[in-house]
């Protein structure tokens, strides 16, 4: 089994794979690597993938056959395994644990060549619904602390399959980035007794210059102090800490907004590589002295990061980011794109 190790200085966890790669097996950035040409995720090859966990499919069709619209399957090379116990232990001064969790491939469409932004309303609703189903199901597992849903588009953003997919990674520890957001939100709430995200939404709507789009239920904007140029957030206006409580009306609104922002990025940058990820509440299993105010202080959101720049030694060494386009200008370009 793979192993999780804790960096005791910074409190973040890393996964160490049991089958160590030799130097020659690394694909260095910038060298040509082809995506798989024959696609195992296409309809008709269901019996060659791990058995599906759930699918949204045409009535009357059975699991692991054609007829699906979206399909969640376990990863081919899982980093985390679902069976077993956590095996938390100390080695000398260090902490480690077993790599318990889940990794899934969320196939977004039976159509191999379609891009996420072109899925169309009915299909994007099915994708959002699949996200919701998987979160509702996995949050019941008390060993899992966090479930991250994310997408890699383009080889430079970590894409492996040429078929449109998103991924799910459920971890037995809280990822550091999420913990930082939760801690910041909790601190603000302790001080002001208001949700920081609701305050940000109000302020962004008041000022207006960083807003990309606003619909009945959602706002999309470029954060005031974003880390990357053209970074965009989609956030629901209705306060809620967990994505899985999204209503069907909100799913429709969210799907349209996501496709629209991705289309705008495509128009401006001609299919840039990008990642998006969903930041929702951690599994709300009672933890001592912990999530008392989580329902009030955290607010789920989706972050979209187009991969336009390579990080330099300055960013790596300092965690200090440089925005070569201001969030105000980025929002204006995005608003003006068709
Ligand atoms: Zn395919
Ligand atoms: Zn809020
Ligand atoms: Zn976030």
C-alpha cells in the first residue's frame, strides 16, 4: 500500500507511492507526451474499466453497458484504497498513515471529442448531479476527511485521458490548502460573526469591477488578490457550506455559468490548459473542538485556474504570487468575451 507522510514543519501530508519510479520513467514538462490514442473510456468498452460506482443513464439500460450519460468509475491506478484501516503511527519523530481513501474518474460524456464547455445544458446538469451523488455517498465514510472534485484540461494541466473527465480524490486527512481556507473563514467569523465569503460577494457586487457574470443564484468574479492571472471563482449567493445541498435549479444555473466562463477563456486564450476544483466543506463528522461554526463560517465555491504562466523560483520560494494582469482587467476581458 502507498503511504501518507506528514511534514511536521508545515503540517501538510504527502503520498509516497509504493512502486517507486526510476529516473527514466519521468515525463519531464515540455517533452512530447502523447495522450492515449485508443480510448478505454468510450462507450462499448465498459467491461474493460473497473466496474462503475454509479452512472446517470438512459432508462432500461444496465450497469457497465452502453447507454450512460455520465459514469463514475474507480481510478485505474488508485493512489488511495477504500479497504483497510488508517493505521496511524509514529516512526521516530515522524507521523505516517495508510493511504486510505478513494479516487474516481467521473466521465463527463459518452462523446469522446466534446469539451466540457460544449456539453450543453442537459449534459452539464448530469455532470453536476454526478458530483453531488458522489459527495453525498462518500461523506458517509467516517474515515474520510475530505472529498475534492477537480478537473485537468490540457496536458500542461495534468490531463491524462483524451476523453472528457473530472476526478474525485477522497483523503483521510484534510488537505493543507483547504485547512488554510477553513481556518481563515473561522477566524473572520469569530471576529465579525459573519461569513467571509458572503461579505466578499456583497463587496464584489457593490464595487462591480471584478465581476465576470451574475445570475439569479451565482456570481463569478476574479478575486481581489488572486494567485494567478485570470483566476476566476464561481460562488453561490445563497449561503451554504456544502455543495451537496445544491438545488436542481442551482445546478442548472451553475452548469451554465461554468460552461460560459470556460468558453470565455477558450475565446481569449485559444484553448488554454486549465484546472478547476470544488472547495466544499470537509466531512462533518463530529471532531473534538472543531467544526462548531462550519455551517455558518464556510461557503462552498469553485475555483478555475487557467494555466497561463510557469511559476518561477520567486513564487516557489516565497509563496508570493505575481499577477501580470490585474484582476480588474482580467474580469473586463472575460466580461467582454462572447
Ligand atoms: Zn473516449
Ligand atoms: Zn456565506
Ligand atoms: Zn477555495
